[in-house]
C-alpha cells in the first residue's frame, strides 16, 4: 500500500495511491484514525486495506497538494556519512566511523513532493541529498538488532536539502544548515513493508534537471537499517511514525569543484525503483 497525506480545500487529509489516482481514507476510516501517524500507531493497516478494496479513486494524484506522508512525527532522525566513500569526501584522513553521525530536523524544514523547495535569501549554497527513509511502526526501546526489521512500517524518500555555509555557524553542530524552512522534502508516499521488504537491497538515485548526480544501493551502507534502529533505541524510545533518514551517497553539489549549488528553477528528483520519485522545483524564499 502507498499511503500519502495531502491538502484538500486547505485541510490535511490522507489516502492511498492506487492505479488512476488516490482513494481518500479520511472519509472512510478517518473517524477512527485521524491521519497516517494515528493509523500506524493503531496498527490499522488491515483496516486501510479493507477500506480501499474495490474503491475507485476519489482524486487525481496530479491535482493534489502533497504533504510529507507523516505530518507530525515525534522524531525526524537524520544519519550522516553512511555510504561507502562518503567519509573520504571530507578529505580529513579520518578513520571510518565506528558509530553513525546523527542530527535531527524539524518538520517545518520539509515539504511534500511537487511543492517548491525553498532557496533562502541569506545563502547561495542550497544543496541536495537524496536519501531513503524508514518509517517506524511498532515503537520500542533497546530493540535488539535481530528484531529491528519488525519495527519498520514502510519506506519513503527524502531530499535532505542543506544550506552548506550555515552548517558550521556553531562550533560543533550542523543544526542551523539542516533546518531552514522548506529546504528539504519527504514523499511522495510511504510504501508499506508488506509490499516492500525493508531488507532490500534498495537503490537510490538523485537527478538535477535530469542529470544523475548520486547513485548507490543499500548493499553499500556502513550502518544498515537494522543497526540504526537498534542503535537509536539504545538511548531514545522510538515511536510509531518516527522517520529515520538513512544517509546520502557521494555526489552532493558541495563535492564538485567548483561546487554545484541549486539554482532557482532547478528540478531535483530522488528516486528508488521500488518506491517512486520525489520531485521538487527550487523556488526563491518569499
């Protein structure tokens, strides 16, 4: 099942993408589960599947304003430096990391597929980072690695947009450069784990104006999904609907010489063959 969130007459709703459009789940089971996060928390995927069985689409997908699939996760974790050769891109002669680099983003820094990706007024250094996202279903603390797969509800995509010259405003953190409003995107939907085995392998590709900039596979992750879940749950309770952005391959704009920053009008596409395409056009901050 492909679950998505969207606006209809200015109100957030959710549904399932099917052949020919979107079946609105809000009006069918919304009185019980108000949004995708509530559906996940209630372990109610079967109810959603029953609700769309035999239904014709209520809306054309291309007529909807898409939102990130989970509107208000308690936590949006981001893993850095997770694909082979990523550590070498920093050219600091450091050893391979023993543990994942980690930071968090606010949902105000994210928009949905098809919506403008915002280039801020204060910087020319908007960069792209295409990434796979795992969405937590069953929550937990101290999750053993061998049980981690059962805690994944599904997967989606992220353009973890970054304002490079704001990453080091503080001595030790990257928070500022990772949290500009609408600088990144998530979507277009969550493909549930019953249709998409999180164990993979999964491909990931980023294109800018049709040109492939990033391309890799989860077979080359330094910290696989099950390790990440076990590691995070060592210090934080994972909750239903939490999203974990699992790292970007080599080839971000900052790594070119000279750097290739995103410009107004650029179209950025993040694709994984078993999930779909997350597409955004760069616009100026209003």
